[in-house]
């Protein structure tokens, strides 16, 4: 357990530093927006490009993996949406944000740096695949549910939703970086040394800046809203999601251990800030989405540490942190 804590404590300590910076106004709102902009438009895309451009898709890529992760995400989204509608009596738009909170974790800001530290650089590829599925599949599904509710689900409205979603994806720097990196990998081209040096330098900034920015964004989040709803989102995201991913990866699709355990840990990430951004964009479920992010991030300190204690990381890879 002490070894696990040496991995997790530094990550949450950086988040804590960001929270302190926000609380004591070391970073004001404009500074926080600037830091988030740097991570989202520069550091994180460069890191994702670096990971995918170095991927060897002809050497051990688990082609069953995307189907397994996507299946869990879609099924869990629909189940959570049904609970939101039947138990909490939420409308379709509110229910979509509620359901998205149960499946869309903070893989970009927390998951990628943490999992690469735990399992080594080879774990970067499955984690990026998980992030891609969240961005390219789950966000559009949630948007479709919300837009359909607002537009009463007409066929013409459906075409507008699809067009709007595709345009949003095409402008997303994370999606662009993943596609570009994958294209480089398939092309077989070797990046020039100067480009490799650039991506390594800027990509290295992604993890600490992302964690710090996350902590800063947590300060001042409203802590109101229905406790039962927020608690449900937190339990689904931190407990149900990783359990379903574990079962599907190993019992149904029988994927490689490194890929499977990387997905389990990725699915255990707290609710992503993107859920709150989407709630703001549609002016629906804003306060409860914000509360779910704060609560799930706080509880994840315990849940992620617990999951790591039960994963066989000693048999997979400690090389990234020099532990043998």
C-alpha cells in the first residue's frame, strides 16, 4: 500500500496545489482560463499526438478493445439515463447530463499521466483509445439526447444535430491530435529529431499543468443540488463503471492484461470537467454536474488508491517510476 500511495499522493497533491492557488487567488479566473487553454489547445494535444504517432498498430494492438470499452460506455449510459428518468424524474436533457457523468471520466487531465506512471509508456495507447471513445462517441450521444429533447426529436432536427456534432468534433484539438498521430503511425514516417524534441518538451508539461488546472477549477464550484442524484453519479462513475469494464474486458472479450487493466483504471477516473462545460453550453443540470465533479474527484482519492492496491501492477510495469 505504501508503494501505491507514493504513486497517487503526488498526483492529488498537485491537484491540491491548484485548489490552493484558486482559493487564495494566486490564479484569478482569467489565469485559470489561460492555463486550461494552454493544456487543452497545446500541451495535451501534443502529448496525444506523441503517443499515437509512436504506436505500433501491427504489433499487439488489441482490436477487440475499442468494442469492449464502447459497449460498456453505451450500456451504462442508457441504464443511468433510465434511472435518471424513472427514479429521479428528470427530463431527457437533464437525464443525458446525469448519465454522461456516470461514464465520462477525467482521462485527459488525470487518467493519462497517472496510468502511464503506473503501467509505463505502453499503456498510453489503450488510454488514448478510451479518451477517443469518450470524445467521439459518448459526447455526441449525450448531445443527441439533449438536442432531440429540445427539438422534439424530429427527423430534420436529427440531421442538424449530427451536422453540429461532427463540426464540433472536427474542431476539437484532442481529436485532431489523435487522428494526426495515428496517421503518422500508419504512414511509417519517422518524425525529425527537432519535432520529437518539441513534442517531448511540450508534452511533458501536459500532466502537471492539467492536474494543477483541474485543482484550480474545483475551487468555487457550487456544492448544492440533490445529494441522491450526485451520489448516484459518483458511485456509478467510480465503482460501477470500472467493475463493468473489468468484467467486459476479461470475461467477455478476453483482452490483453495491460490493455484491460489500463481500461479499468481509466474508467475509474472522476467525472470530467467536460460534463460541466456541456451542461453550461445547454444551460441544463449545471449545479449538480458541478457538484458531481467536486464530489467524485474528492472520493476518487480513496477509490483510485483502492483499485491500484488490487491491480497486479507489480507483474505488469513499474519501470516508469523505477520501482522493481
